C-alpha cells in the first residue's frame, strides 16, 4: 500500500483533532524514520502495514501515544516514556512556564520537581535555566528509572545534570537534603478522585498511581503542600497542577496551611482551572 492511503485510513479511525499528527508518529515508529521525513508516496510492505494498523487500533482504544512510540515531546525536549510512566501532557508546559516566571531575577536557583514521573518538568526547567540546581522526586521505581534515563540523555546532550531521588513527596526534604533552601517547588501530583470517570487513556492505560489521588483526589496534593512548606525559603514559590476539579479546593488548602498567604489559581489553554501558584511566607502562621 501507499503510505498516504494508510495515513488517511488511520485518521478516519483515530477521529481526534491530532489524528494526522498521531498517525504520522505511529508510521514513523513502524518505518524507523523521523516523522518529518515521511514520504506519502512511499510503498509500504505488508508486514509494516499490519504493524501500523495494529498500533492505530491500540491508540484508538486509548493506549497513550507515548506508550506506543516510546517517546514524548515536552517543551521541545524528546523524552523516553513507556508503559508504567505517565506521558507528560502539553498542559503541564504552563506549569513549567509559571515556574520559570517565578525564577526571573534569581541567579543559580534551587528547584524541586515533586511527583516527577518521567522527569519532564524538571528536565525542561534545567534546559531553560542551565544555572539551576534541580532535584526530581518520584516514588514509583518504574517512573524513577525513566527519569534517570532521561536525565542521563539530557546531560549527554549538554544540559545541566539533575538529581533524581526515589521516594514519596512527603519525604522530599530528607531525600534532597534541602530544608528552607529551595527557590521553587514544582509538582504535577495525581489529583483525580478514585471514583472519577476519566477517558480510557487515563483510567486504563496511564499508571493509576499517577492519575488518582484518593477519595477526594487530594491525598498526594496535601503531601505536596506540606513538603513545599518545608522545602521553600521565605519568598519561594510553589507551582502545583490540580486540574479543573480543584480550582477552589487546592487554593483553600494552600491558604489554610498558614504557609502560603499569596495564592493564585490559573487556567489552562481553554480557560479551565489548571494549577495554582503560592508564595511561601516567612512564618508558619497566617499573615495578619
């Protein structure tokens, strides 16, 4: 078959706004080429046709694209991903941007990436700020291994090396050796309630521990808030992703902690609540 016809067929099956791009990613994986180098007039042998159709069918069933291709691009960086690690979403680039904004004017900042997964946010920050000292904390051993491999790849390409620590967010201070020294804490914790209805991509194929956060979705978020309070210096910033369900609850948690009097909830590209930023006060009691 001709590749162009296969791609058209895949688009009809995938039925999404990104269908063409995803079809090309899958075809590139099967053919062993870069997606930008695909030739629609290329003849595709029968074995490759079957492999591509299988991948397209699995993607239509909800398997994350990154789990099928073994790669994901986040903030311009290509990262290794696969089954067992959460595939970073473009929405989280807004979390990264907020973190970089908070660091403007701070030389040689110390940054902690909690619930780091593949290491996407921490590695992208180190790429954008080579002077930063970045620590990534991830409790799941499979995800932590992906983070270490991605960190090694980025360091080999010339980026500042980051430190990857395996453990829960609540122990981040002990893991990193930081206490009251961090300029910025970034976090994309699991935040969906356990009973929430989510697309199959997140409910069946993404690692459950990276999506669901207890009955109210806030179990790990609470750990993040407590950990950030111990890690950040006075005036340091926390940026935590929490999704549209927690546009009111997470800012309330931050204020009630007594450590973050300055809180702002910010939207995603479509105007839905996505993340909150909070500035660490110099005392452990609410400001008067």
